[in-house]
C-alpha cells in the first residue's frame, strides 16, 4: 500500500513537471490557432489588456521624460508624450494582438527545441516557474511577458527594446 502512494506521488510530480514545461508552448500554439481563425474572444482571454497598456505607457513615459538633447528634441518628446497614451490604446487591441500572434515568428516559438535562429524568429525564455517571455531570437525587438494566473498563461507586459523609442 505504501509503495502505491509513492508511485502515485512520483507520477503526479512528473505530470506537474511536464505541464510546467509544456504549458507555455501549448498556450502559444492555442493563441496562434485563435489568431489564424480570427477568434478574438479566445485570444483576448489570454491577454490582460489593461496591464499590457499600462506597462507600455509607463515605458514610453520613462523614455520620453529622459529625452536628452537639444531644446528641439525635448519639445518633440513633450509633443510625443501627449499622443503616447491614445496611440498605445489604439494599438494594443484585440485586432492588433491578433496580427502579432498570427505571425510566423510565434508559430516557430510554439515548437520547442528549435536550434537555429533565423531572423524574425522568437523563443520562449523562462524567467521563473510562473513567468516566461517570448523573445526575439536575435535579441532585438519587443518581448511579450506571460504570467501564470491560476492555470492559465496570460500576456501581462510588453518589453520595448532598449535604445529605441519604438
């Protein structure tokens, strides 16, 4: 009887580990399929739009506030800051995210174990047990950050590339 409990506990641990390893790839595959089918409801269920918009706005404000250079550069940054929030609200929409997840780069990332990095491909990068990022394979471009909420992975942030405003 004791052996049975040990075997069950071992099987449960293996199943939990397999789920933790494989669930990000399954999530990306499901999001890609929803994007290809133009199922905005299924895709939106895995994206925390308010959190993503707030994150991008915070990053843009930080970059605009630290704009150095001539007075003309600072004037341009001040003007851009007025239009940043409405622009982010217009871009981070279900249709905008659908276009992103319908891309071939996400399809490649949904298949684990790829070794060759071609331009435009993306990779899954584990940051912790409850967080992973979908990052460009070549290291340039925005990253999508997913967090585990309950048993569902959701996009909660977009990290803009360093050194460029957009």
